[in-house]
C-alpha cells in the first residue's frame, strides 16, 4: 500500500502510535494547506470542551483519518521570537462545527507531522521540546537512519543499548503508578525509593534486556535476597582490589589523606571507627571515598587502641606504613595523641563549632571515666595543650544583664523545640503556615543556627498554636533575628568548608579572615549582609530586612556576644603552614594579600621543603630504575642506540638551576589572566604541570587535604541507616519467638515456665504491664500449684522483679536513709536462701526493647527529709532564671548549711544538685502531674 492510499483508509489501525510514523511525509502538507485555507476563511476563537469522548487517542485518530472535520491550528504566537521552538511543529487540535468553522479542543496539543497528541493544561513546553519530530529536525545527519527505520521492519542492534523517548498510553502510565504505590504501601518502602538512581538504573537495565530478548520472566533477571546478600562480599572484595591500586598510587605520590573518627550506633550500642580517604589522581581529579566503618571492640577509646584498630582496618587495603599519609581529625585528646607521630591537621569545622558553643556558654556533657583518662598526660611537652584551657572565660556572674537576657532567650528557644518535639505539634505549626522546628545537637555544626531560623520563620504560627494550648511564649523575635544575623556568616563558611567535590583547604585562610573582619564591628556585619543579599534571599529569611539595615541599632546583649566571638576567633583559631601554602598554590590567591611578610616567607619555606621531598623521591626512584636495568644474571641489558642531540638533553630535573627555588619563583612571577581562572586550583595545575612539574605534585599533595572531617561524619549517617532495629544480623537471633495475637502466647509462656521450674530453675516472667502480668499469673496459678512449682515462678513487671532481687536481703532504700541521716547501718536484715539457676522469660519483648526502656538503668531511690534540704531546693527554685551553673549554688549559704548537716556526703549532695539544676530548666517541657504534694513524671506505663 502506498502513502496516498493509506490517506484514504478509514479503518482504525491496531496501534495508533506505532502506525502514525507511516503517514508522516504525506499528511503534513495536507494539514498545513487545510489549516491555511481555514485561516483564510476566518477561524473562530471559540473552543469546544474536551469531554470524555475527546480523549488523546481519539483526537489523534481523527486527525489522521477524519481530516475533513479535524485539523490542527497554528499557535498565534509561534512567530514570536520569545516563543518556544516546539510551536513550529505543534498546534492546537480543532473540530469543525456545523458551519464549518474550526473550534479549538481545550487542553490538548498535537504534532503537525505525526499527529501525536498530548494533554496540555499549563504553559510548560518542556515535554513538547523532547518530542521525536523536533529531535529529528535538529539532527539532519540522522535522516538516513530515520528513513531506514521507517521503511524497514528490521530492528537495528544499536537500538537495544540506547534508550529512546516515547509517549506511552495513559493506561500504561496509570498501571505503572498503581504498581509502584502498591509496592511502596505493602512493603513499607520510602517514597524516595522511586527517585533513587540505583533503582532507576536497575529498571532501565531490565527494560533494555527485555528489548533484546522479549517479554521474559523477571525471575530470570532478579535474584533472591540471599543471593544478593552473599554477592555483597564478592563485589566488596572486587571494589577493594580496585581501591588498593588507587590508594597505593596516591600513597606513593604523597597525596593520600585519611579522616578517621569514632561513632556509636544507637541500636546495638557498638562503636565503629570510620575512615574516609581523600586523594588527587594523575588526572588531577579529587576523589573522596568512604573506606570503611570498622568495628571498634575496645571499650576504652584510648590513643593506643585507636592506632591498633586503624592499622587493622587499613591492612585490608594493603596500607601498612602510616608515615606517608596525612590525617585530618577533630581535636579529641585521644586522636591528638594517637596521630601526633604523623602529619595531622585539625578539622576547621569542629573548631568553629567549639568557638560558637564556648561563646554562648554551652557546657558539653560529662565524659566517661575512660575518656577522662585521655586528658591526663604524663609529659605535657609530648602533646600540645589545647588552647581552650588557656583562654580566660568570663564567668556568667560577670556578664551584663542584657547578655543574660540573650542567653535566657536561647534557653527558651531550646525548651520550645524540645516541647514541640515531645508533644508532636509540628504538624499544627505547619498548618498555620510555619515550618518544622529543628533541634540543636552538639555534634551537628549547623543545627543551632537552623534551630533559630526555624523559630523565626514560624514565629507567628508558634504563637497561635501555643495560645490554643494555653502555653506561654517567652521568646523575643528581635533577639532571635539578631542571633541569626550574627551566626549566618558562620553558617555560610561552614557550608563552604564541608565540600568534598572540590579542594577546600584553601578556604580556611580566606574564610576565617573574612569572618574576623565581619565580626570586628556591627557596620561590617551589616556590610556583609548587603554583599550576601542574594544568598540571604535564597534562604528566604524574613529576619533580615536588608533594605532597612542602615537603621538597625545593635542590641547591647548581642554586642557582647559579637565581641566575645571576635575575641574567641582570634585566640582559639590558629593557622597551620598548609593553610598559607594552599592559598599560595591557588593561582587566584597566590600573592597572599592581607598576610604579613613573615607568614609569606614561612609559607615559601614550607612549600620548598615539600618540593625537596618530591625531588628526593624522584631521584631515589631514578636510582632504583638504574639498578633494575641489569638482568637477573647480573649482566647489563643491551644499551639503546644513541641519537643525535641526546647528550644535550637535561631531563625532568635541571642540572643548572635549583628546582626548589626556580619553579616557585617562576610560578609567582607568571602573568595570569585572572578572568579565565577556575575556582578549582587543580584545573590550573593540570594545564601547567609541564611548566611546573614539581610544584604541580606538591599542589596535589596539599589540595588532597580537606578543610574538615565532614566526609566521615556523613558516612556515619549512612551507616546509621544500615545498622537499624530491623537489622536481622544482630545477636538476638535464636533468642526470640514470635507468636501472633490469639495464638496462645500467655499459655506458651506459662507452660515453658512450669517445665523450667520442674527442671530445677528459678523462673521470672516479666511483662511491661502490671495488669497483664497479674492477669496471666492468676489464670495459670492452678497449673503451677498442681505441679508444685508455684514458689519457683514469679510474675511481675521488669521493675518489680528487679526490686525483689535487690531487696531480698533487706530494704536497700531504707538502709541508705538510715546510713546517711544517722551514720548508722543498723537496719533489720533478712536473708533468703539462694534458689537454683535463674531464667528470665520476657513477655511483650517488643515493648521492652524500645529506646525509652532497653539499656536504661533501674535506680531505686531513697528520700532524705531535712529542713536544710528544703531550704536549698527553695533557693534553687527562686533563683532559677539567673542560676546557670553549679558554682553559683555552691557559694550559697543554703548549700553550705546542707553540707554541714550531712558532713560526709558532699559528693552525694553535688550529684543531686546537678539533677536539680537540670530539672529546674526543663520541668516545663515534660509531662507531669502533681499528686499528694509530689511532682510525678511519666516514664512509661505504670512506671514513674
């Protein structure tokens, strides 16, 4: 059948999409002439509604086979220069009315060439520009291939590997959406799985295999979970083998930097040593790789244990000598001591975070005893003492009242976020137009700034929600906005320093210098705000009214903290030689503006020392090559034939000039076009490695060092997603029995307890609920009595069982009260004969193995009653706004009176004092009830 005959064919083909290509060449001119003739007679601007009969497929069919009634109208704006190019091929489908006037069909567009029709309910033309007809117009060289594919039914082999863009029928798209939704909901998968690159690569590979082999069973492609899990080790070994070569070359070139850190997962409470590697390859590309998350079995995280586990972890990559490796870590005493024998630098982000915390008097949690041991060194000369210990920190009692007011607002902000998280009212805040409030965490550098920003953006929404709940809201927005303005320069710098795709070490000198300048005066802070106007607008910060910044007056309390930050920046942050060297080897900053001559000279000396090491290494490698030129029999290898001019060549290292001086000075004197320089310094050294061969290698070594250890922190976040509560490889396998509701769980537990008691065991059956425990025991008591084992089986809550075990030789709480109050241990004691071996059976174990119970300590409490204690508690309560540390209380008369009353128990009073100070700050955020003149906090069901 030729094309002219096919135009008059009225029967609907089996596939309107696939057969549309056979009508392309003959119908395009027909539609154009029809459209222009209609335009000549006048086209009505009215439209017809696209009812359910006017579906996309039917419109497409009518345009092909019913051309007397259906045509395609040109877009009136298609000739506009600003109009999208897609309108050259697309128009609006129209149907003639009874008068023959075309009426546009709403919400559809059609291609004038192939009549493909799309739904079009918006002004976006992104999808239309991807249409095949437009692609063929833009690629005239593909005409031969297209015509071949059109005229021949044989499929080219190249089409299997190259995906193409097609418009699937709506039924297929809906079916795929239904399958994805059912999969996500049934198997409890995150919605983001659909957007995952790995998932889409797998799906694309399945489609490509299907295109090559046809509709095959998916089980022939996808393997079982056990197969995949076992294949992980094989693939991991393959990747490690590939990494060994890369790391070996990087170590040889001196461009390997490792970032180690310790992490403890919240589920198993196991410690891990994370290591990430950063290096520059021969093509001057920076790589950042998560090497491992190595189990750290030692309870004591000492420097010696860190080195042992570090060497063990790196041995899998055949790295045995650590002296040729650079390290970046935090300033933990254990890591400083462990890495002092090697080339190591401190993480800049950790330092900035510590400066902000110290500025606002944030006290870190007490370290464990084994961590404290690392702070005691027998020889102070062996380890540089942390400069933080040398800084004169202003006492809270000495700071101005306005600064105390700022601190109180910060405390209220943290209390607010804690309350919002605990009460779960974030959704209500979002309903009023706010955003979710962010928590502040010590180990997350930007979390404090994010907390303030979230409160500022949701300020009015928070006020409405709290007013509905009759809660007070004692936060001043002006203070929050001032803190955001003060801390935003830190946020921008920290964000830049944490990059891992490009070198970042050179940003330390520039960023810290800019930060010090910004904090030097309030005018400079406002000037920074103006220069970064676009950045702040992208952050959508309502707090920063840049247009009216000239009229802003600095608050006295905020001024105190700005000056304190500026002072701490000068005292706590010191630059290393590598920071200056990285700027000198960056072509944009090579002359070290705003740097003293002394620092410049030291920087040049540092670079020349590194160049000397590179040259010595090259000479040793040349010597090794010379020795290896003899064969294994001791005979020299055949000499190569000399060629003309060989004796005049100088090789890579000059004999006439000192390369150490020559290259560096020539680089600094070289004229550069700064407008064409890349921000990535490795691009410059890649293009100039022939002119500066030694200096280029030094640049690779320096720029392989990251400014922060953020990369290993991010790897811990990924590890936390792997080591989850649903992990099936834990230590509880074969120790849990899952019995569904109504399947006789209580009977099974009772029968098991009876059998164990008959075997001579002392059985304890624990349940989280007192009511359920008593109910189960009453129902099974007849069975236990008939077997004579009732005295060997005990039912109760886990806490009740602990109490019975602790108090079996006397009431421990009563003993403690008498001992402290009367300095006497004369308390009636009872002794209970030891029973047999004990076995604990736990009912409803899933309720007990949650984060609020499992791993917690059951602590029986003894209550001391004395007038001196009452006076001390009243003093803390009345001074709760001003008292922020324990020293304030220790100087009070009430505390001294309490210590005099209990002269031998001051350590116990101090521990209780810490709890009181903490409780008086957080009591408003916790759910509690007052009962019998006591404040009771709910811990969990029936436990308080």
